[in-house]
C-alpha cells in the first residue's frame, strides 16, 4: 500500500508560481502513473494532469495547459506540479494520486487511481 504526501500549498498571490510536491512511499513508484486532481470549495473533484511511469507522456486538462507542468523523479519517489500564473479560480485542495494502470487507461478518471494523498490547500488571493 503506497502512501502519498503532498506539500507546497499555501496562500499565494494571483500570478504566483508555487511548486507542489508529492512523495510516495514504497518501491513501486516508478511503475505508477501519477496524477494531480483538485477540488474547489463547493465543487466536485476534477482532474488536472497525469504523467506516465517514465515521464515520457503527459495528459493535461484544457484549463491548465500552458500554465501547469507535471514532472517526476523516480529516484526520489516524487512527482511535482509547477503551477504558473495562478488565478483565483485555481483555489482548491490539490491531491496527488497513483494508478497501477498505464496512462492511456488511467487517463483523467479518478476511479482509475488507487492511492491518494491527503491533499494540500492552494489559496489564490487577488
């Protein structure tokens, strides 16, 4: 059972560029598809971005393309989300998730992800 721990959130001014991190326990990290999801107040959880086990492929939701960048370091069991040009509507709890499925199948469906972190709050002030 993998455990995921996110960090890097907080109160950020609009236009800011924090980097969120997620560390995953266990030896299987390098085989996981990794994803980031977010949940804004009063809204359902939504998919943000995912990355394949080797970092070679990524899949972004349209609303963050060009502003967010996902990356991973398998040697450090970590996945990152570089968030640029933050907007107030990006305010949400950001969750890291791991899937044992390949990216092409895991895609952006939360039900295809097997392990989840507790989330890190990102609040964007205007």
